[in-house]
C-alpha cells in the first residue's frame, strides 16, 4: 500500500526525493493511517483546487485497501 501511495504522489510533485510516507499501527477499529510529507512548494500540487486531488488520492487508496480487506486513511502533512 505504501508503494502505491508513493507512486501516486511522485507523479504529482516536482521534487520526488522529498516524499516521505509514514504508517501508523492499525487502530482498534483496524484503520491504518498513512502520513504523506512532501516539500513545501509541492503541497498545493498534492491538495489541488478545493482539495480535489487529495480526495482522489484518498479514494484510490481506500479502493485498493478494500480489495485487500484493509481500512486506510491518508493524511497530508
């Protein structure tokens, strides 16, 4: 899952070397939280106008996780 998230984000940013993805342990409900950190100048590219790109990233990750029987949450920091 982490590789998928990095692949999606690296296609959007100018500085792919600054991408950091951290993963929290599953919560009591079984939700795994992924934290995405990118360079400050790339934050707008990841979030998009009115958050549309961020919403699309979250949708793709939830869909991929559901195929594996997992629950995920993506936070952009």
